[in-house]
C-alpha cells in the first residue's frame, strides 16, 4: 500500500496464538520445535527513517542462533523464557507454560498487579517468563543470551501553548496520512472521548469515511455515556453507528479475556464482543492508544509530579492506595498468599519502576505510557483484536517525539487535546464533547445475580483455594445470587476469578475458558 511521504505499510498477518519457537538441550545437542521464523503486526517503511514505524514483533532462528526483535514501543506482546539449556518464545504466555516452562509465581509482580491492575516493565505473573522490552534485540546462541533495549524519551523543548497546539495538529495529520486505508474498507471503534474523535475528524478531512463506527457497552456498574456521545457524533456526521451489547455471561467473558490478554490485565472483557462482531466486516481498524496519556495528561497532576521528585516511595504508596482498598484485598486473599503479595513488596517494586523514568521531561507521563498503556491498554488492539490490522496514529514516531518533549505544565490542565481538536476542526465546533460529570452506577439485578451465581459455581468446582479466602467470598456471592444487589460486588469478583484461573494455570496447567481445555 503506497502512503504519503514515500512510506509503505506491510501487514504481517501472523500465525495463530499457538505459534512458538522452543529450543532445548537433549543429550548434549539442541532440539528445535515450533516455527523458526515469525513476524507479527505491521510495519510502515519510510526511506528517510532507519527504524520502521508501526507496531510489530518478530523472531528468526537460523539453525545457530535466535534473534528476537520488536518495534520502538514494544506494544505487540511477545513472551520469552531463557536459560543456558533452553529458549522459548511466543506471543502466547500460556503456550510457554504448555511447553513446560517453570510455573513459579512472581509475587512482587503480582503484588503490584493486584493493586494497580497491570504489570510493570517486563513482569508477568510467572518469575521465569518475561515480556520483551521496547525497542529490543534479543540474541540467544548456545545457551548465551544478550538483550539490548531502550525507552524512547522526548527532549524537553519549551513551547508556547499556541505552538504546541499547532505542532500537535500538524503532526497528527501527517500520522494519519501515513496510515490511510486506501481502497480498503475500515471500521472505527468510537468512544465518547477525544482520542477516537480526533482520528475520525482527520480521516474525514482526508476523504476517508468509515464503513461503520462501533461502540461497545461496558459491564455494570460502569455507566455507558460513550454510547450516547458517540451516537450523537455519528448522527451529526451522518455515519452508520453500531452499538454492541455485552456478552451474555460476564464470568465466561472474563475467563476468555484472561487468556486473550495473557493474564496481564484486569480489564477488557467488553472488547470480546467487538472482536466477534468485526470478523468478516473489515480488516483495518483504528485505535486511539496512548492519546490520553501523551496529550491529555491522564492520571497526571502537578501534585503527583511534586511528590515524585520529593518522595518517590510516597508516590508509590499513594498510587497503590488510590486504586485498591487494602483492607478489602487483605480480606479477599488467604493469609498466606496475602503475606506473599504484601503491600510492602508492591511499594518496593513500584518505587523501583517509577525511578526508571527520572530522565523523562515528564516522568509521570513516561511511567504510565511504558507501563499501563504498553502492558495493559495495548492488549485490546494487539491482543484481543490481533487478527486485524489496527492503526495507532498516536504512536507515530514524529508525533510521539513531539508530545513527549512538551513541558509537563502544558498537559497537566488536561485541556491540550480538546483545544487542539477545536482549533484544527472549527467546522465541527458545534458537536459537543463528553462532559465530565457524576453519573450514577448502573444497577442491573439480573446481571449481578448471574455474575454471583456463575462465579460461585467456578469457586465451588475449583475447590479449596490457596489464593482466595472462600469464607469471605462465598457468603457474599450467595447473597448476591438472591438479591442481585450491586453492593455485593464491591470487593471485586473479577479479581477473584482471575486468581482462581491463575491458580489453575500455575498448579494444574489447565486454563478455564480456553478452547479445547
């Protein structure tokens, strides 16, 4: 596909999730199983750039050595295990476990995950399995491993707000031009926020209209303002809008999602319905990955930034406490498991990761981009939706370098993205944005009854758990099965389900919800 600025997009369809390369020593010789060469994701080649744009990962075995590489941001998940006698790589963490990789849990990594909802750096739930870091070149030969990687960080450039807005609008336009669908039909997942709206406006400016815009509902008790806002936007622009209802069973969706995201995210079960619906509709999608972190200051504030420089460990404690009520987690977990994933362990691991970003012009933006965005949010476009070519224009190299060079104060008021859209597309100024207002939780008694009933069934079939305290969980589930009261789920039933499934995977090698298990 020919693109602007002499760029070329190459789509590597990639194999199914079961593809792997496994090399191990047997009788003083190495035995090889699996696929010797694998390329995943897509590249955007440009003559003027030595590093292709796009999101991709690959490995190559030439009979003597393995070379594993990925893109600048490492957004396409690739997992590996390496010792002097064995090497295994796959886009599926579960596949590595099926190949016999040790199942010892990483309790420090899990201590963070259970409080933040995502892993840090290259951590996974398993101590011996790592996710390939960004911009990596990994070589394994005769039992020796070499790994080089780096984090792309912008160089601070003081700009006025007007210059920041102009630069943002111009570079975003160029990013879309490098990712035009050409003659191919495409679909745009559309939320009520700025990221997908910016993509839509710029595609329309380029004369490209989506086949459909699609919005998925979220599970209760989370409300669905996205449906109304996206619907109003599509009506104003005369675009076909499809709203997807939820999967019938939250528990089945969570079990399937945990496998699809390689046990690396507590979120995204809602996206399974989208993946099913999109099959056969179109091969090209667009996703606003990282727009909120890079340009809207999501999760960032002047107060947090001051705390980062004054007391990084204090910031770590604050971030962990802001998402998880520690007494609740302590009651949910068995005493022995809670001690293994203690808050002190989580604070130490998070503090270590936060300090890695001290050289960034905005260490908070850097932390969230390289951890929450890369390790959790990216699992929708490059995990659940991996069978499609998903363009992520906010990851365009030129645009990323510009946005990460902006002084923190330009994004900390959370208005830069809104103002850029208003300046760049004045003819759409009458279409309202999503308003930040308090919307009550959704109460759906039939939904909560089924959630509690299905989860209680999973726990009782599982038997005595080493991770979850049955005496705390089961009475609440049984009560919720009777009255369907949303307040019965305040302690986090999906987290409980994740732990039960992880326990099965760690000890039995069985993955509930996986086809064929």
